[in-house]
């Protein structure tokens, strides 16, 4: 099919204009707004005690959710692809894993309040032992785990299917225990899939707002993550978005651009490996 | 399974239980007010519009990324993932910065339905592009050449030869975009203003302490979303054959 130069160019123009208006320009304007009153002003908003503690809490939540979901993700993927469970059981697990993607984050937050909050199903058990889950960091951690749960599973399952189990069987015939086979044969072959899943999990954990907002007490300096800080600062200035808001957004955007770079790197590796 | 139960299943069960905790009648009463129904209608309409625009523009972008050659294509290709990497609240903020009050380009969309659509298009951009792209890459160009040599115009070739192969990928990408749009909160929290999007209404309900009506709206929203997704999947399966 020979496509005329004119058609090619007009399609290219439409695509690029669309992407510029939707993605590039808005992001560029945020950076520009952040530094429009000078670098010092923006920096002072990024280094207030509230902002610093928000940055650390954001990172802490990611550090809790990512390892947990990585271990669960690889395990669940192994069960789904290699496990001997009946097909119906696997199909149910398979669709349940996607729930966090289809349920609104706000509903996830509400769900956690109803279970772990005061008067919730298990809430009183924890309250009686003096442990606060909802409106405190543990609840925010659970919310983060919930929303970022499916990524590793979804990345690892296709890779496991693709590579097949011949090498694993070979290892088993040579006398390797199933644990050895997993560490020495399976894990090395799926490592790029796992890595890409980890990057996606991290991106989601760093940026989550809906679920975390509902279960946080939103106190600056203790239960604010960077996304929540942006939300709160925006409310304080009554929608008249100011440098304080843009500065926090830029800080978070820089974190996530690092994640995007990793994403591109691991993403192309997984495709090559397939 | 235990891990799933602690983090996912038990909490969701609690929402369903809460919504019917004072009997099915109360569930219906909480839904049967204009605000809740409006919220669901607005959310569904917006999500369907986003899925439709996303399907068309996403396919177009994927086509350009696969078939066209130009400088900087790799950078553009990497940028497609930006909405997945960028926290949604920042995504909403970027759109306010450009199209909100004090807009440098003089367009004021913020706090309108149009803004909601634009924000949703932003966060769901990668779905269709990333599901169509690999299919286009694998597509055998010889079939297209055969069609062309038999006298088919480009448009006919696209409609009769290429599009049928792409349809399942377009549909599954659009369905993902739709599902994401229904529940989206972060990117809309700042930009939606008075537009009554379901997730924002639910959040307001929780904040004001009416967990019962929040749970009721949640359950209905999840049910309607499930039904629409099943219909989309059914249409997708039919056009795939």
C-alpha cells in the first residue's frame, strides 16, 4: 500500500498536535509556573517541613507496597500459569486480581474504612490494642498495596506463558529441587518482566491519591503524602493555583519522570526478551 | 488467597454489606435521589465519550508511531507512557495550568464537563495506543500490497483489510480506558469543579460522614460499570470474528 506524502504528513501532524495539546504543553506549563517567580521561591516551597515529611512518607509507602506486591505478584503468576489448581479456580483468581484496576480508588478507601475503621468489621480489634489503622499511616499503606496490586502479576503472567516450562522440567530431571529450579531457572528468565512490573507498581504507589486521601487524617507533617499535599495546598488557596501547589507537583513529577525513564528501559528489554 | 482477602476481597464485601445494611429499601432510597442518578449518568456518558475518542485518536497515534518515520519518534513513543508514570493529581493540575484561570493560551476549560473529558483522555491515552501498536507491528504488509494490486484504494484497504485485524485490540484498549474513566478520581479532584462525577460524589459523601449513601452509590456504580464492560466485551468478541 503506497500512502501519499500528503496523507502521511497530515496523519503525522494530527497525531503530534494531539499529543502536544494533551501531554506536552500542559506538563511544560507546570514547570514554567513553578519557576516563574524564581528558583528560590519554588525551592522554599519544596523544603517546608510539611513538604519534606510528605516526600518521605510517599517514599515509605512505596517501599512497603512494592516488595509485598512483588512477592505476591510473582507467586500468584506462578500459581496461575504453572499451578495445578483446577481451571475454574484459576479463572476466578485471575479475574479477582484485576479488581483493584476496575474499582474506583475512592471506593477502595471507603472499603478499608468499613473494615478497619472505628465500628468496622475488624476495626474494634485493633482499636482495643491501641492500634490506629484508618486515618493513620498503616491504613494508607494498606490502601497503597491495594491499588498497586495487579501490576507485577499482569507483567509476569505473559512472560511465564511465553517461555514455557521445558527448561524447568530439564532442571527437575537433573535433580534440582523445586526451590532451586525457581531461583536458578525461572526467576532469571522472567526478571525483566518482574522489573517492569515493579516499575509500574512504584509509579502507581508514588502517585496514588483517591484511596489514600480517604483513609488519611490529612495532617501536614504526619499523614500527608506528596499527592495529598498538592490536594491540600490547592484547597487552601481556593483553586487559585499558586506556586506552592506547582512546586509540590514539580517535585512529584520529577520523581515520576525517573520512573518513566526506568519504564522505557525495562519495557523495551521485556519486549526484546519475548 | 489470604493476601487477596486481607487487602481486597474482605473490604469490598464490606462495602456491599454496608450498602444493604439497613435493608434493600434504604439502598434504593439512597440511589433514588436525583444527585446519585445524575452522577451515574454523567460518569457513564463521559466515560463512553472518552472511550470513543480514545479509540479513534489512539489508533491514529499508534499508526503514526508504527508506519511513519520521522526524527524524534522514539521520544514521542516513550512519552506515550507519561500518563501512567505521572501521578494523576499532577495530571489534573497540568490541565488547570494550561486550560484553567490565567491560562497562557486563553482557553478556559477548567471546572466544566469538557475539562473532565480532557483529563480522562490524558490519563487513559496509553491504553488504546499500547494495545494497537504491537498488532500493527506484527501485521503482514503483503496482504495490504495484494489488496492494492487488486485495485483497492488505500481507504478500502484500511477498512477491509487492516481495520478488521485491529478491531479486537482497539476494543480491548477502549474497554480498559472506559473502566479506568469510571473510577477515576485523582486527575478530576482538582479540575471537575461542580461537575458531579460519581467518584467525587462518593468522596464528598464519605467526608460528610454518610458512609451508607457512599456505599450505595459505590455498589450501583460498580454494577453498572460491570454491565457496560460485559456488553463492550460481547461487542468486541463479535466484531473480532
